[in-house]
């Protein structure tokens, strides 16, 4: 009798899961996940770039305090990419490709760009007065410099480094998608 009751409950749960596209008992509906383009919690696009709000952010192996800390980020305004949402937790990917979970209160929607992907022989990359490599160079930026993304046109973004502002090629910036436009 108990076996029949459990079997009926399990069948009902599986039926409800397939009807609602919700994962049950660790199962994932991969077709529904592949089609998702917006977070089920926030309704915002997935993936998207955000920044770390604090100079100390615990990155965890899963979406809750009970999961162990994988590492600690120690730089505020660091751009990261949100790749998934679960309740108040966001799965993020950093510029090195590392994936972890952080609480949403530690993230900001402010768009920042990190100078990244310099060639081996490059120590700096130029920032220009206009989004044109023929315009005057206004800054020489080192790897890991972080600036606020003000706007992007074509293959350039204007970054603000507090007292200085310049246009940088997107290919050197972590925190913006190649085809993204910011006005």
C-alpha cells in the first residue's frame, strides 16, 4: 500500500514538473533552460554584466550560505557576468572564467570595464579622445585598470577613470559584449 502511494506521488510530481517546466529532484529541463533569455527572478537578461559592490565579496560553490566559500574577491567595481539566478543569489563568471555564486546584495548594475586581454608585448593600451584611432591619445591604460563605461559606439567604448576619460577598443575591455551598444 505504501509502495503504491509513493509511486502515485512520484508520478504526480513528475507530471507536474513536465507541465510547469520546473526541475524536480535534481532533474533539469535542458530545453527550457536553453531557451531562457531572461532571469526568472529579476526578469533581466541572462547573461548580463554587473559589478561587485564591495571590496570583499565571498564567492560560494552554491546559492546559499551553507555552501563553502570558494574564494574571496577583494576589489570593488570588478565587472562580472551573471549567468544564472536562484532566489537572492546570482551565479557569476569572472574575467578568468571562474564560476561561483554571490548574494545579489553584493552586486551593482553599474557598468564598469576592466582592461584585459593585452597582447604579451603590450604594457599599456591607448585611450583616445574620440572613438577613432586617428584621434589624439589621452591615456595609456595598464592591465586591470577599471573605468566606468559611459557609452559605446561601434568597436569603441568611452571609459571614465574619475578624472580622465577616453575611448578604448572593446576587444580590450571585460564588461561589455562585442555587439553591445550603450548610449
